[in-house]
């Protein structure tokens, strides 16, 4: 449905509590990958190094982008998109309200033309699609996002489906994982899934309780992701395998997502046992519930540390998941 700007903004004025960036909105480890475009399917590309990973689905109907990178990298991302195809950008799907995912929305949308049920529009902007909570976060009283970056179309249902470039595209809500606006995008024929910040194989999950994120939602999202991902099989059964594009970091496959989900489950169970014993957060940290995984996924300094992850899990287990929106 079209983003109901006036109704949404009126609600925001009444609530007065929505913020744009969030406390951990950009607290992923710094991307060290060079700026580059990699083709992962015949018509699917990933642009690395421009903030969040940007997935580009290209075809005769135009381009679908999953995320737009940061505002600072918008010109470079746009140039990379144009190098992939000269056809217009039709949709930009924002997987969250994080600045490194939506900062480039305005510049990239201006390079596109919207599509509607009656055919291709002459409107000189691509549609920016996101869960309604993303719009609320970006347009709130304390938000700092320019209006040109806001979603122009939102959804609240379990999924939003479209058909473009001879491919079925499922936009799936994963609410309450990283934040309250998380979205996973599944290109079914291409067999590619873009996860946004639900998945980052470089670190423990980045969970933002102040923006509706929770460990319960994160685990639910990872389990849902595994329902969609097809493992490598013999050619006679299914050629290739599902490719998973995280919000940051390298591309993954089924085995890597399983390993990551299992790690998160085990660490969460460890913390849950300590919570049941009545331990305080400081006692839980001292007990080192991430032992065995800390060396690979943990960080002792920087924007998202192991202690911050443990605190987010502890908070979620003590308080329960946030109410579903």
C-alpha cells in the first residue's frame, strides 16, 4: 500500500518517541572490503564497499535494488548500478532504517522511474519500498533523515510479493530481529536472498532493543531464513545452491547460515541458563557465555562488542521480546 504519510506523521506527533538513527543503528564492524561489483547470478550483482551491501536484480523491466548504501557513497553506488544496466531503477527495497542502508535512497531513486499495476509510470523516481516501521523511524520527530530518503510505499503484512524481470520477488518481514523494520528479500528464480542486518557472518548479531530488536526475533528470522535457503545438491536434483547476501560482509550459503544459527542458539541457551540462576548482567559477562565462539565472532572494542551482544541477549531474555507491530 502507498505510504500513508499524513496519517503516519500524525501518529508520530502523538507518540513523539520515534528516533531515526537508533543507538546501534550503524554498529556493525567497519567494512574493509574494497568498493567493487561482483556478479553472483546471470542477472544479480552485489555492490560492496558503499556502506551496506547493495544487491542489484537486473532485467528487461528494469532494476530492483535491495538497500542503497550510505549517503556518502551514493554517487559511486549509482555509477556502479549504471555500469550494470542502463535500464531504470524501478524499486529500492530498504531492509531497515539504518543510515548505511538508506542514505543513498534519494540519489538512486532520482535515477529511476516507478512502476505501478497499470504499467510503467513516467514519475521520475523509483519506488522506495520498506516495512511501515522504517518510514516511522525515518520520519519521526527526532529523525534526521531527509524526506527524499523516506519510503514511498510501505507494507505491514507478513510478506509483499511482486513479479518483475521474469522473477517472483518476495519481500518478507523479519520484525524484531535487528530492529522493528527488518526485511528479507527473496528472488525466487534467481535463488538469491538478501537479508539486511538480520545476518552478518563477521560478528555476533547486532541487536538494537531500543529500536525493537530482540534475540527472540533474531533467532526466528534465522530459522525463517533457513526455511528459504536450499543447500547444495547433486545436479540431477537442483543445480547450484541458494546464495545469501548479508547486510554486510561476504556472501553465504546454507551451511554457513546453519553454523551461524546454531552458534546464536547455543550462546542464547548459555545465557538463558545463567539468567535462570538469577545472575546479574555483570555476573553473566564474567561467566563468559560466548566461550568457544568469542575468538571468531566476538570483538573486545569497536562499535559492536561481545559484551554489547551479551547485554542485548540478557535484556531480551529478562524482559521478553518487544510487542509485535
